[in-house]
């Protein structure tokens, strides 16, 4: 396995859009995306994402429950997450967090599970992969208060929130992952945030099959499209593409240190 030019830090390779997974992975590798993390969102994903990671040396995975699914996992425990996440190919806890835009689950259950994921991440020294939508205040409060108790690793995935959230997470050592949303014409606030954030704290992702970047917007997203986001970030920051690819890849391995660098 060659050294990856890029890493797709967040995708969902177990989704039906990727029925022909070998072809999807080949297109990613051909585009320079040499490593991918496939993310679980509910219990029924846990074994599936581990199986995908076990079968593919350039795929790792996470274990966690998305806030949309929180109500159906109210009995989730720290011990359960720790048991699953002890697998050698599991490198992150999540995605977890808060979603007040759709509110598919009650807020109190979302918060309860968020705390449980953080504790599991702390116990295993793995990054907690955070989803936050229309919930900046509570996301900041929970992460900062938990961090004061004892430090843990933080990744704000698919960042599209306020610049304040990003700044405050960076201040306590967190990382920010940029998705194809940054390429959208109306994402001017997000683009300004990316310009200001230190490149040493940025990762790139697809969140595939969602949020395909320009020029593929409206189509199913896939890991090979990570390159479009990285190229757009390089333009925003006035850097060479190769620099952004190298630094965001190094950032990934710094944060997700359980992953073995090829």
C-alpha cells in the first residue's frame, strides 16, 4: 500500500450507494485517496463497518451512534462502545453529537449519549467524532466542560457551524474536518472560516454518499471526490494543493494515531 496523498476522514461505505464497493475504492485510490474511515451511525452498523475495514487495508472505521438514532439507543453504555472500539481497525468514537435541526431524537437523550461517547473516547484515547447542527451552544458547553474534567481528542466533522465553535475547539486542541459544503456557492461564511483556521488543525472528508462537492453536486458523493474539497481549500488558503494534501493527511494520522500510516 502506497503512502496516501489524501485521506477521506469520514464516509459511509456500508450504505447502499456503494454496493459495488471494489469499484468505489479503486476510483478513490486512482484519485490519490489512499486511506478512508467508514463511520457507523447505529448499532446495526458496528459489525458491518468492521467487516469492511478488515477486508480492505486502506479502510479504517469508527463505532458510535448518530444523534438522529439516539432515541433508539437510549440503553447504550460506555462499556458497550469500549468493547466494540477495542478492535484494531476501529480508530474513532462516533459519529455522535447534537442535531437540533431535525430533532429526530429528544435533546436530553442526544446529550446523554454524547457524554457516553466522550467517556468511551477518553477511556480508549480515541478521537470523538462530533456532529453538530443548529446546536452550537450546547455542543461547546458539553465539549468544554468534559474537557475540563479530563482531556480527550476532538474532531468536529463536516464543519458548517459558527466560526466561534471552530475557534473554541481549536483552542482546546480539537481538529476541524471540511467537507464538500465548502465548495458550494452560498457557503461564504464557511469559506471565510476556513481561511482563518490554521491548516495544522484541518482535515478533509466527503461524508459520502452525501454532500458531493462542486463539480459533482447533486450526485451521490464518494471518497474519490475528496480531492475536489482539498483543491478548493488550497485555493481559499492560497496554498499549493500538494501542501494541503500533505498537511491534512499528517493531521489525520496525528489525530487518529491508532491508524497505521502506510
